[in-house]
């Protein structure tokens, strides 16, 4: 490996060793130390995880076995009893951390709140009692559709405290999507807020929930947090105000000792079919994995002010705003609103005012910062920062370099973290005090993680060869299944490559053992760091009365990574601008704003092979404006191609 050289143009060849001043103070301070940990875990995974579980989690009752692996079902730390809420809160109350800031929250309008560990614990206990008083018991599902306010974190921890299972639905999803998730999980309670702030205007959360509840027969009560004070419709007997319930709630609620495999949460993610998958995570293994990966990857210290900009509606927020950081007793920043409100310097203003030391965001956000211009960054003092991170999609080397230079001022290591909703926590990432980084690579697997690149037959591929990324051994943070669908769990993750977990990504391992992720192998898009199923968008389009058939593909986008391009044939109506708008709006209503197609193109027919399969590769090329290459002799109708090309927006 070479080291960074001025003037070098091929950034993929550049290597950035950790700054010595960073390594000196880091928890893992050298590649030898990393390698030792990785080897220990690989040689004796049960010994490795068992030791950590004993040291790092509080046990009401000790576990007797580290792992029961009945492929593809894992049980970690069986017979043990612990509680995630206890591990995030109570464990800190007997130490000086009791009065340390757990959450520093900032609302979009500029209001701020700080909750110490003791204060957060008190709120969580009270809300646990609120849930209990409404009849919520262990195993009940609580659906959560809330803005990024402390009460969202409080809700998660309160569920965890009593063994209720939370299912957070990101605040951008539509009423249809909320109802679908409520029904799939048989949710009993729904938590929401009146409205939420977004770029100075208000998101009608309660109104959206009202529509969802018309189609959610299992939901008995809806608890509404008053965020903005906007007037909302409250249905007598069903809807209750958060503050009314909290007023009389007791702050005394001991954490329930829960068996290690007690479900902790469900989080829906898109798969290659139209139906979202309820990814199931459980108590002890997830807790340990979120805790250890947070500490290793972010080199957490008691002096840190750690900020992950994700929304708690996605897995990143679950693991790296709530469970990981709080288990480690760190101070975490939580921000409610948009990065460009009131202007494009908002994030840097937050870093400056709260003296943020660790900043974790998505490549799509970085590309937006680049587009907005350096002047927004330069207005603020970023010298508190010591470590930067990215997640959600491959980071292009140019964005990596900008992040390194303009935000990190060439001082801060960058951790490019590869993982998934299913993996529970980070799987591959540099350890910032140890691993030399290469822009665009998530570098090496974390201890206990054994990836492999294989071909379709499962044969391991050599250095530099692109192939299918699998994980060969179970790990504590792994998903335990798809809610209510064991067949899909086996089919999706464990049947393509026998005895291996299929990540669904296309990847390569280079001569230094560094992994490079090239994107999905299936028809799943990555739009602004979020997974979106093409089939789901297609189903939404086809549910519109004017649409006969739809095909959705991704096209490269400078900021979002991938944009959504839809090709539509009509059964009625005219292929005009008005219908184009209607169709975009329709997808927004069916799924949510993030799924709205960027392009809608009308066609008389969709290009298909003789066997009737839509030629997606061709559509991708057309969407990207590239000349079509390759064999198109099986095209059903050559004229289709010409008509699609000419219908540019
Ligand atoms: C998919 C998982 C994990 C939290 C956010 C997304 C892609 C994620 C990286 C990265 C390249 C990445 C993969 C993965 N991805 N992180 N650092 N480099 N690709 O979670 O919605 O479950 O999506 O995001 O394609 O499979 P998710």
C-alpha cells in the first residue's frame, strides 16, 4: 500500500493511515490489535462473544449457552435474562454518569432540550407505566410514527423496558404504508404527534395516522405527543394526549427481566417483492452488537459529543442514536429537522454550538453539502470534530475527499460503515485508530464477522473479482427472522448460497483484504441511502386507474445516488403533463414522499424479451440517457425503444 500523495489523481489508490494523534488515544490503536481481536473472534466465536456479553451487559439471570445455531435460526445467550432499557439507562445511574447528558436535542425551530441519564430514565419509566396502564404487555406491538423528538427515543426505551415490541415507521411514509405495517404486525397501540416540523412547515402526522387507523383494526389506542400545538382531530375513546397520560404516571418502573431472545423490535424494509419485510431483532444479541460496534467504530469516549444525523425511523437511528450510544453512556445529539433550514449551514451550526466530536451521516447528504457550496461550512468552527462516518450507500471517492478536506480538515479519520437493517449493526468498517482507509472502501470486517465473495454456485472468488457478498457465520446482531414469514426468511437470505447469509450486495475484496461494495444484486434501489423496492413502486403505479403496466428502474443521480425512473403504459387517459404529475402524487400517497418517481415516461409498450420479461437493463440505459448496448434482438418490438427514448421530460 502507498500513502496519500499530493497531486495523485486516482483517489482509489490513495491510502490514508490513521493520524498518529488519533491512534495514540484510540481504544483500538493498531492493525495488530485489530487483527488479534478479529483472529480471536474467528478462532473461538462463542468464547469471544460470551466474554463480551458477560462483561458488557447486565444479567438478571446468567445465560448458559452463547449460541444455539439451528440454521438459519440463531439463539444467542439462551436462558439469560437481561433488559435493553436497563443496559441503556439504569446501569449508568450508580455512576457519575447519572447526571451526564444522555441526549442533547435540538428542534428545527431552534428550541433545545438536554436530558441527563437520570432524567431520561425517569421519563422512560413514566412512559412504560403509561403503556402498562393501557394494557400493553410483553409481546404486544407498539407502532410508532413520530418526529425526531426525545419522546421518540423515550418510546423505544419504554417498550424495551416492559418487553413490548416497537415497530417504528419513518415519518415520511404514507397512511397506506402505516396501515400495511400496523396490520402485518397486529399493532395494538400507535404513537404519533400532532404535526412535525420540516423546513419551516408542518408535516400532518396525526392526520396521516387518522387515515391509517381507518384501515388498522388491531390498533386500540393512539397516543398523541403535542409537538407544535397545531389543532388535530382527537377521536374520543381512541386518541389520548401524551402529556395527559404522563401527568399521573409513576416514575417507578423496574425493568422487566427478559429472556435473551425476547423480540425487541420489528423494522420494515423493502425487499424485491412489493411487500415490505418486517425485520425482527431480539434483546441480548442485538444489544451487545449495537454496544460493541458503537464503541469499536466510533472510538467512543466519555468526553465525546456524538451526532448521528439519521432518523430513528431507519435502522441507523435505532442502533446508532438510541441503543448503541446509550449503552455506552455517551452523550448523543439528536436533531429534529432538515439540514437546509433555516439555511444550508444548519448542520455546521449544530456541530459548532454543541461542540460535536463525532459526526455520522450519509453520502447523499455529503453530496448535497458539496452542491450547496463550501461557504456554508466555512462560516462555522468545526475544530471540535475528531471523527467522521458515513453509512447507507457506497461513497464516491470525490465525496470522500471533500468530506476529508472540508469537514475533517484532513485531521479526522473517516469510517465508511457497511451494514444493513438485517445485520442490526455495522459489519464492515475501518477502526479509526487502526485501519488505513481508502476512499470508497468500507475496508475490513469487524471482529466476529466473516464475509466472503462467491459466485452463484457458492465458490469463493479470488482477489479483485466481483461477486456475491455473503456472511459465513452467525453474529449476535443478526436478524432473527421476517415477522410472520419464516419461508420468506429462509428463501431470501439462506437459500441462494447454501449455509451462508446472503447480503444481496455485489462486492469485491482487494489484495489488502479490503471490501468494495458496488450496490445491490436485486431490483432494490438505493435512493438517498434508503432501500426502495422497484416492485413496490410498480404496484403503486399500477393501482392508478389509468395505468396498464409499469416498470421502475434506478438512474444515477448526483445527490441521491439513485433516482427513481418509471416507465408506464396507459389503459386510459392521455399521456400528458397533468397525468405525469398525478402519477407521481399517487406513488407519494401509496408509499411516501421518498418513493415518488423523479421521471415518469409514457410508452405504448414496455420492451420485453420473447418470454415476457421486462428488459430492465435496457430501461436503465434509457433512463440514464446512455446509448443502449448489448443484444436487443429479443426485443418484442424495436419501435418501443425509439418511443421511450423520445419521451424525455
Ligand atoms: C444496503 C442496506 C445500514 C443502514 C443504512 C441502510 C447499502 C449500506 C453501505 C456502505 C456501500 C452500503 C448496501 C446494503 N449500504 N451501507 N457503507 N457502502 N453500500 O440500511 O436500508 O438496510 O440498506 O445499503 O447496499 O445492502 P438498509
